[in-house]
C-alpha cells in the first residue's frame, strides 16, 4: 500500500526534475552509451541485456504501452510502476534520461522476427505441444505455469524461442519446483507460488493450493528447475517458429 501511495504522491506533486519537453534532452550517442552502462547495472537483471524480456517486460519493441511519450518513459524509469516489481529510482535526472534514451534505441535496433505461421503454431500449442496442460490462454488451459494470454506484448521472439528450447535458462523465482515436509510427515511437491520468511504457498500437480506457516514444516526445498520440458528435438525448427509466431499474437485479447 505504501509504495502505491508514494507513487500517487509523486504524480500529484510538482515534478521538478521533469521538464515539459516532448523530446529526450539527453539522447546523443554519448548519452545512449552511458545509458547502456546504467541499464546493464540496474535493469538488465529483469529486462535482459538486449531488452528482450525475462522477469521484466520486453523493451526491444517500437511501442512501449506504458511509455508512449518521452515524459511517460521518464516517469516509468524514475518512479516505477505501482503494484508491480518495477521499482522507483533515486538516480539523477540526467541518468534517468540516458537510460530512457538507451531503452528507445533497443526498439529501433531490434531486428528479431519470426517467419513462422501463427495459425499452424496455434495448432501445435493446443495439440502436439501440449502447452495448455500447464499454461492458460484466455479461459482455456492449466495453471501450473504462467498464463500466456498477453505474452506477445511482453516477450521478444528471441526470448520465446529460447524458452521453448531451453526452459531452465534464466529461470525466474516464481514457478520453481518446491517440496515441503510437514512436521507430521506429509510431503507435498508442486510449483511454488509465493514465499516469504514466514510462509510458503504451493500448487500441487492436482491443481490444489497449499499454504503453510514455516513453523509447521520440518523442511522446505526449492529447486532451480522447471516442470516445462525442452522442445528441442520434440518439435521441428519450423514448428518452433510457428509457435513463436502464434505466441507473439497473444496480447490480452483472447477468450
């Protein structure tokens, strides 16, 4: 609640470090180079070195939904986004503008694309790939993995392709396998949904959700692996491209 309140206070207060400009005042080549260094240290962990997404959104696109204007992009970098993992920063205004300039360059430079057939990819996802056993698209599918309904607006073709071929690479903290053993001897394995110093929540493979206070548990073991299989060798190169093409069409408008 407090971060959200602070964000609204930032919006209501006079933004002394946000001049009324329509263009980034620090967008020269030297500024972009400095922005890249700042980005690598502060942003790449979530958004990827080339901005193609991961834990954070895909930035290597020509249109950023939350940052259509230069001022809007500055605000996102400077003040974060409430109720998301995008934090505010105490960087100097010039550094914020430089990161913003580098982020814009990612969209301009992005050449990543796919020649796949989206209609064919949809068939692979729903049939041969078995993706809906674990992932939801709109109202269809499972819940063991993250929902894919708006994945096309968040991830680049390269990131999606890489995830299909090597799903364990760049594994985020959520959706990891976890096993807990209670003090009375019960053992439960599933996907970790949430965890804090005092509690943990797990979704088991029957779609049941279990929540425990850690004082109730004899052990908690979280693995650095995922239940998602690699499709390398299971799908042809053409089928992989078809799946990527289909996933890129998913932007939150599916039923």
